[in-house]
């Protein structure tokens, strides 16, 4: 059987067309054959369970860290300048002489000493809390489907989605949704239908909506339904 002619070739000679070779079941060495391009596009490994556990996001806390760094820098610089001035046979600054005199004359049970100690302890405790807690409480971690991807959902966005779902329920006139870390509070107003029926529909709809948010820890649901207040 003759090969197809190339109509663009003026000589009228035949030319073999290129052929794309498929991957075979076995490789040249008898093992399973796989192309390099297929190996490059393999899906990333997923975490165990229902998407894996995801911890909270840690806040950088740039403002408190910046303020503390500036205060420490200013205090250290001022103290070093005063020490160098004293070493150069100059009198110490007035504030250091006053502080040394106060520390020498006032007893430990003095009111101002106790107040200053309490303020220093409170500031130290606040800094420890900032260092040991994640922060970003308004960002809810979502389930991790891949090891190298992390996602979070803002509470206001989650509340907006759930409120839209609640407004789709028949009989709901208005709804207020508050999303917390462990609980979703819903207050709805119904102007017709039985309250128990509306509450049951809201429970089913919002439970499905919370599940669809894809959060790492599914919060509980609290629904309260009432009638609109009388005008006048």
C-alpha cells in the first residue's frame, strides 16, 4: 500500500508522516513504563482523614513588636549615653539621679513601688501572652487537602454565606449570624409558618452550609427563631 503523498512537495515524492508513540505497558527493562511528563504532573499527596488537621494561623504582631523594639532601643540608647557621659567625668542625667534616690529612699512596701511593680508585671504577662498565643482569631482554618497548601476563612465571610443560606428558607424574614471559633449563633425572625418548622429547616440548611464551608473544625449550631415585634 502506497504512503500518502505530500501535496506541497512539487517533486511528487512520498514522505513518511510523523507518528506519536504511545506509552507501553512495560518499559525497555521489563518494568512498568512511565513517561517523564506523566511523572511531573502527578497529584500532590493528600493528608490523612477528612482533609487533615489544620492549626490556627499565627499573627505576626508587627505593631506590638515594633513598639517594644522602639522602647527598648530608646531606653538602651539613653542609658548607654548616660553611662558613657559618667565615664567621661560628666555628671549623670537628672532622671537617673532621681531614680537612684527614689529606689534608695522608698521601702519595698511603698505604694508607688507596688504600683510600678504591678505595671511591669502586667506588661510582661501581656508580652508572654502575645508570644505564646496564635492570634488572628477572626480567621478560621480550613481543611488541608494538600501538604503544601493552607487556607483560612474570615468569620465575617462565613457569617455572610450562612446568612444568605438562612434567608433562602421559607418563612424567614430576617436573620443575624455570628460565627465563633466553636459555635455559630443564628437569630431569625419568621413572619409566617410555624416556628418549629422554620427552626427545623434552618437547622438542616445551616448544618449543610457549615459542612460546605470546609472548615478544619466544624463549629456547633445554635438557632433561635422568633416573631417580629409589634410596631408602636
